[in-house]
């Protein structure tokens, strides 16, 4: 039996289907579709816009205007500052607009809302998708890095590596001045001054939690350099200096002869650094209620350390006052 070449017929059938689909997709919207879309835009507030979007989808789910309506609504939802409210709106939106493209419109807003409400499992799980849509979203990187770092400090190490990577990427963008197009110069300046030291601090806490003291010390040195008003930076530097003092004291106890004098001098230098860092922390936290717990813990430690070094508290208050004036 002679073989029949059916491939050209199949290709032609597929072509006809494709052309018919394209013709349907490119069909101009009807007046009714246009008016329904305009009702979404013209509604007085977001709840009203959501209601009009629901009405639009009941009658016009196949309209060529659907992507535009979804995108417009996603922008409005993304502007909701309260993260819990935003999550509620996103849930309602997702029931109306379920395609991958439509879901993608709210990917970054969803991850941000999850992070703000401390739903970190969801935030970190969806983050890669969000960065596919917005690869230079330095604000979202910063949000995830800081939230993840806080979780690591509380003993949850599962966010350590992704938080570290987001922090490193955000720092690289800020320090090399790779400003995203959607951020103006003024806000970019605020990001540099406010969030860059916070990102170094996040990396410092992550490194410290992982037992990498050397990396942590480098990061906190950067913190106090970039933001001298941050007591956490000085508190961590005091911790490192105290560790150096403890090691130097052990060396002193085992040294003999001339080496003992050198070891004592080295130990006192580290102890002076502890005092200096503690005094800075006390000066920065004393007038601020939000830092009362830190202040109340550090002040006795400072007084005890100062007595060990100086023999009394004479001159301590003058040291604290000096740092208050800076």
C-alpha cells in the first residue's frame, strides 16, 4: 500500500488553528468590555475596584483587556502599605486572575508582604520567582536579608545562606552605585546611608552565628564606620575585644620573664578597647527608651570592667559624656 504523506495536511490544520487563535486574541475589545475595564479604573477605592474587577471577569474573562485589568489591579494592590491587608487583597486577586502571567504581576509584592508579616517560609520559597520578574529589586533583597538575619539570630539557621546571598547582592549594587531605574536619586541616597550599614550588620550576625568570628568582626567594623550612631555595632565590637582580652590574659598567665610584661600590656590594650566600646554603647543608648534593655545590661558591665582596669570609677562619667557629644 502506498504511504500517504499526511504531514503537510497536519501542518496546514495547525496553521489554521494558530491563525484562528491569533485572530481571536487580536480581536478589538467591544464597547462593553472597554466600559467594564474603565469601571475598574474609575472605582473610588481598592475594595470597589476589586468588586468591579469581579464583575469584569464574570462577563469578559476572554477579553483582550484582561491582562491590562489584571496588571492595573496588581499595581493598586502593590501600593497597599499594610502587609496583612495586601495579602488579603492578593488572595482575592488570585481567585480572579489565575494565569501564570497574571500571578507574576504580584510576585514581588507577595514576597514582600510575606516577609513583613514574618511568614518567612513562604517568602523565601517564592523569592526566586519574584527576582525572575524583578532581578534588580534591591529593596526586596534588603528586606529578605534583614528578616533572615533576625531569624538566624534567634536560632533559625535555615535562612542563613539565602539571606547572606541577598545581602551580598544588595551590598554589591549599593556600593557600586547600580541604581535601579525605578528609584530616584534622593531615595537611592537614603538607601545608601540607612540600609547599607544594616546589610553589613546582617552579614555580621550571620557570620557570628556560624562561628566565623573573623568575618563577623570585619562586618561590624564596617557597621560602626558607616553608622557611628548604631549601638549594636559597638556592642559587637566590645564582644570581639573582650574575646581578645580573655586570650591575652591567658597568655599573660602562662608567660614568664620579659614576655609577661608584653602580655600584660597587650591584655590592657584589649581591655581599654572593651571599655571604649562599652562607653560608646552607654552614651548612645542612655537617652533612648527603645535601647533601655541594652543600656541596663551594658552599664554594669562597663562599670565592672572600668574598675578592673582603673581601680575605681573616677573618670568614667566623663568618658561617657565625651561620646554623648559626638
